[in-house]
C-alpha cells in the first residue's frame, strides 16, 4: 500500500501505443501550442499598443488571453515531452502543480467570461450607465476578484486532494493530472467526501454564474430585437457573437467531460474531451474574437504591418507606449 507521502510519481495515460503515433501527437500539440502562443501574444500586443482597444472589453480580453496561455502552458509541454521521449511519468510535485494551475486558469477563465457577459449586458441594455458601471476601477476590481477567487479555489482543491492517502496505485487515466482521476486513487472515505463537498460548492457557484449568463443574454436578445434598425440589430449581435461562441464551447465541453455517464466513459473519449475543454478553447479564442471584431482586425493589421516594420527600421521607437 502506498500513500501520498511516499509516492514519488504518477503514470499518465499514453497518447498512443506506437511511438510513431506518439511522435505525431507531439507535432500536433506543438503546432497547437505555437498557434495559441502566437495568437494570444498578438492579442496582448494589440491591446497594449492600440489605444482604440483600451476599453473594458479589451481589458477583459487581455486577461482572458492570459488564462488561455496559462491553460496551454500547463498541460501541453509535459504531454509533448512524454510523447517525444516515449515516457508516461510525472513527479508527485509536478502533478500537484499541474492540478493547481489547471484549476486556477480554468476557473479564472470562466469567471472572466461571466464578467464579459456583464459587459455586453451593460453595453446593450444600459448604455447610458456604461461609463459608470464599467469604469477603470470597477473593471480592475472585477478582474482581481476573478483571479483571487480562482486562486482560492485551486488552493483548496489541490491542498485537500494531495493530503488524501492514495492506495489504488499511481496510474492516471488521463494525459495530464486531473482531479477526478487522482480522487479515484484515494482510499480515505472522509477525505473523498470532503473533496466532493468542495466540488459541490464550486459547482453551485459556477451554476450561479451560468444562471446569470443566461439571464443576461435573455435581456440582451430582448433589447436587440426591439431595435428598429436592422443594421443596429446586426451590429449589436455581432458584438455578442464571439463571446457567446467562446462561452458555449468552453461550458459545453467542460460540462460533458465531467457530467457524462460512467457507462459511456472510455480512455479515448476522456482523452478527446479533455483536449476539447483544456486545449481547443485557448487556441481558438483569439481567432474567434479577432475575426468577428473589426477593431481587433484593424489593430492586428496595424501591429503586424507597422509595429514590426518600425522595430526593424528603428528599434528605439517601436511600440513603446499608449497614444
């Protein structure tokens, strides 16, 4: 019998049985990582360098890009390392760090998406109060609350889970360290129930955020449908569509991954779902927002064609401050 104090490492799920297929997964994850790093990096640079994007939505999108980068950098580097070197091990502390960071960034992302929904609600339903309700100080407080709540949640879940005695081996049925798979190794009934209670509290909080999001979008759609001008309705919908797509992708994949029936669970399905909720949204979010937002497209075009060219010709004057 082993326990959490003596266990030195965990065994992760191999992405494939053959090394050639593992190498294919390495190149696929490398391409996704580079695309996500480049796209989110461009979003961060565009928001920092273009004063037209110094808005509440631009500020929240900058924070969202940070969470996307965090999610990608938490799961994929170790998966790529294991695929390239044909191994499945991860150290005990490395696993704890992965669980903490993944919960931290995923919770922060969901909180930020909820706040961005509130931003759209105020912008469309209460436009005259937008400057008051979403001033710079209010935005900073909301973003800080999102990060702080996510940090506290990650700390509680990680500390409780890794204090449990583990006596069911050290093999995890996932390619990264994930909370449910670690709980399956526990042999402490009381500790398991304590963690289930924490998960229940977190689920209730997230459900409350989801109800708020649904209520906000009902109000948004009611307001937009009352706009007499078709062009005005199209513009209002176009500002909400990127957020709605990103939110739907994130919530649907995460919900199905954790609430699906055990009878339909399988290693290949769990692998596909984990990639869908932890890898795909961070890689797609920048493209969804930039492709549907003309201001972001203009800022990215200016950044690519102007800022980098200026950096080559005159490094000392390249993109240093806000306008």
